[in-house]
C-alpha cells in the first residue's frame, strides 16, 4: 500500500478547509440529495462527500456507508485531491497503491473508486465527491462528466452555506451558525466531561458613535473589534456577531475563572485600542457578561440568557466592566 502524497499547497489547502467551517457539522440535506443522485446516476452502492483533513477523511454526506470518517493514510480521496481530474480506480485489488489497503482487504472491500476533486475558487482541493463499488467496473467519459458536474454543485452548495453562515461585515459566524457550532461543542463537552463558558459583549454607547461619526465609522468599529477578538481570545474560542453591536463568545475547555480572565484581558486591550477613521480616531469601551455552562443540566441557550443578564447588569452599573454570573452555588 502506498501512503497518499501531500498536495504542494497543503498548508493553504488546510487553511481553506478550516475557513469553510464545515468539518464535524451536522448532515446537510442538500448535499445528501447530491450524493444520492450520484449513487443513482453512476449505479454504485456508495457515494460520499469526503473532506480531507490533516489526519483523516471525514464524510460530510454519505450514502451506503456507516463510517463517518477514516484515517487519511488509507483514504482513496487523499490520493484523489492530488489529481487535477477525476481519479478512477477500476479494481483496487489490482492497483499497487491500494491492493493492501484495509478498506480493500477488509470491509467494505472497495474495488471500484471514482473521485472528483472539490476545488474552491483558489484551486484548493478540499476533498472529493466520490462513488465506490464492491465489484470492479469501468466508467465512461459521460459518467466522468456527470461526476465532475455534481462536484461543482457540491462546491456551490458549500459556498452558499458559508455565505449564509457568516456576518458579511465582520466575517464572524452569524447567530444561527454560532448556535449550531455551540451545540456541537456542547455535545463534545457532554461526552468528554470538559467545561464550557460563554460571554455576551456589547460595545458601549454604539449609537453615539453612529450619530457622531456616521454609520461607516460604526461599521469600521465593528470590524476592528471583531479583529481584536481574534487576536486576544484563544484560537478555538468561537466569536459571533450576535446582533447589532452585540457579540457572543463560546469558550470550550474554560471554567468560569478562565473565562473571566479572558474577558478582562479583552477589556484591558480595549483601553489602548483606537479605530482610525477619516479625520481622527474612535476609542470605545465594552461591557461583558460571563457565565459557565452547566453541561447536562441546561442548554447553551440557558447559559447565554444568564450571560446576557450579566451583561445588562454590567451596563446598569456604569458600563466598561465585566460581570460574572455563577452557574450554580459552589460551581467554579
């Protein structure tokens, strides 16, 4: 068995895959329809939308296969992303790259494979739309064209999903997508027993900024603050534009004490932060409400409501401060 090669643009490709924020997300009905159509049109028992991560290939959509992912080093798709065109393997048991592959020698005993690279607008192959069979077979040029066409539709769907999931001004996840991501983190916390905390943040006197400097300046403040959050908070914290000048943060693996420190660190950075605008600069403050999530005892929405109440208290007490709300007596 040959280990799959790495594309020349592998670091950029992985960054592009991360930017799409699709790994480990729930099934997508529109992509499931495409894989079902691919399976029907090419008459194969298995069809997948396979995304090639650093160490695994993960199936965003799958028909005819129970596995959700496989190691990258045994993945057919890890080979296919290095090809410009559709990669076709008529009989894997007679192909030196795959003849000893456990996916060939053991279940599901793959014989036929055809995978069309899923390329973004920059030419990064994120994965494949592929079809597989347990019997050797051939594929004609018309079927290859069908698979390529369906792969383009997959990328269109992923692009539209990405546009619908992010705030166009700040490029942060929007509220709906934030809740989806939060539910995924909640599930992981439930399974592995780690902490989660959340924060609600409001830019103080934002209406005054718009009134005195104009909405373009207000937009500049929102964008700059989003960028500051990315620099100050941890890489795996999830920040979203919750609405207007309000932002929400989900902090995996963070108890209340850690979340409080992170919030205060962000508040302290604001003290020395200014947004350059035509004719001057804008300085502002933020108010923050923080709480820990009682995993298994409440929902993410419950915790966000408590953090929002703490944010309201911070504003009522004069703004420019952090208020922590205890999840329950004695916790954290």
